[in-house]
């Protein structure tokens, strides 16, 4: 029997099948749709995570006062800038501020390109009669422009000769104060500043570090809230972290790890950890979706067994007029594959719409980086074709035993079957 004829007979069985066949197809649709939705959202979230972590600056290490065991996981915020990032200090360890001595020690370490200490404090900012509380970070202009991962939307970065100049985030400029044009005058803690640059997004506020020491009384003359280090070779990041820790422990007269009073944050370590977490989550969610596919496969097997029983007499007639065992097996295998194909096609369609719907709902109802991450979907042709082929294979595997049993029916017994 030719393949075309076998396909026609298998398609005829599917078209004229009873409600249970279409319920089986519905089970496959749900399973494939779940797999497509979950995988596309997981891959999209992983891509968004990699992009977001890349923006943190893999070549920027941050040293903060206080010891945190989660060295690689601190600083996942900080307004998107290394200065000001800090971990959760050990409550049993007395926090000791960083000093210019620590900066000079770090400068002597190999693979270190730039080193900059920064300070930060909370202050009142006033513009056009409106006042709000902002977090102000004091930085060294000449070094900050080499280390910062912030992007200037308009204006310029701070330079060494700046005193009462300020750079603000566009979120602060456009949302809180409606609009602060470039070169405007703003007041912080009673001091007048000129806006020389506006950053692309965020509510960050940066001023020269010496000016910050003058404006805020709570900032010491020779102390830093954090130290940012730009390294030359990212591949040597972990070795550089160990070198910094060793040098600072010697400089600060720390003999034991338990007495460490500072934390070195490595974005590369954080990126690897988060990527592994996302991959594990993707596998876990995919396994949950696969359960529905297993249920659908059982449904196909059940439908095919029943179909063989219903078509027993027809099988006997086909064998009596010359159909061979392989012809019968071919018809029922194609029939089960068609069930998988129809179910898979519907699942792919619903999966695409479902992932887009879920993504838009999450992004609209969840703010911040989490909303952007989970609201991003990545639907590829590889995913869609793979899901469809997987559905067809599941259908053929589930229908293999019923098809084999159908092919082994004896013509006489099949013709007598009632």
C-alpha cells in the first residue's frame, strides 16, 4: 500500500473519530502550549537578565564597609552604578569605614586599572519651589568618567575642576520635578548647584566628592562609603578579588577571615550565579509542563487502543483483500502521528499567544527589573518547530503498541469480531 493511501485512510479515521479523539488532541494542545509559553518566558527572562547584568559592568569591583558572606550577590541595585552599592553587613562585626589608605593599597595591585572612593548621604533637593529627599553620591570627576557605567542623555560628565556642578538621572528630572533643563540651578542642603549633565534613566544624583564633604556634615574628611575598582582583565576578576582581600586585611591589621570588616563585590560571580539559577528554574518549569504532555501521550495510547477495537472488522476486511501487517501498522502509526501533529500545531499557536499575554500582564503589573525580566519573551522558530516535532514523536510513540497489535490481528478473527 502506498504512503499516500495510508495517509488518506489515517486522516479519514481522525476526521470521523469520536469526541474522545478530540479531547485527546486538546490534552496535547494544553501540554505543548504550556511548554512553549514556559520555555519562551524562561529564555526571555534569561536574556533580559544577561543584558541587565552586563549593564552592571563586569569589570567593576566594589569594596564596601562591613562583611557580607554573599560576596558575589551584593550590589544588585545601587541605581545602576557601582558607587554606593553595598551588601548587608554582619551585625556582629563592627563596621569600619574605608579610607584613602585603602585606596592607595588597592592601586598597587596588579590588574587594577582605576580606583575611586565615593561617599553618599541623604539630602533635600529643591527646584522651582518643589523639594524632595534624594540620595547624593560624591565622586572624583576625572576617575568617575572612566569607571561609571551610567550613560549621559544630555550634557557632560563631571570633571576634576568642577565644584558646585551636579549630574542627575532623567527619572528625577522628568518625573519628580516634571522637568529640569540642562544648565538649570538646583539647591541641595541650601547650596546652589548647576546641572551639567542628565543621565539616561534613574534618580541618581552625583556631585564632586570634595563638595559633598562640605555640604554634608555626616561625611568624614578622610573616609569613603565605597571604593570602586576597574580591572583590566575580567578573566582575572576572581584572582583580583582575592588579592584585594589579602592586601586590605594586611593593611587593616586583620588576621582572621572572621574579623574581616569589608566586602568585595564581584559582578561576574553574581552573573554566573544568577544564570545558573535561571537555568535551574527553566528546567524545573519545563519539567512541570512536560507532565501534561505525558498525560496527553497516555490519552493518545488510550484513544488508539479504542480505535483498534472499533476498527477490528475493517482491519479484517483490509487484510482479506490483500493488506499486509506493515500496511495496517503504517495506517495506525500515521493516525497517531496526525493526532500529535494537530495537537502540537494548536499548542504552538496557543503557546505563542499565551506567552505574549502572560508577558504583557507581568510587565504591566510588576515594576522594576523583575517586571522587565519576566515580561520579556523569546519565541524562536527553533522552539516552535521543536515543539511540533516533539508532539508528533510523542503521538507515534504512544500509538506504536496499539498499531502493532492492530497489524497482528488475524483476518478470520477480525472479521468475526462484534
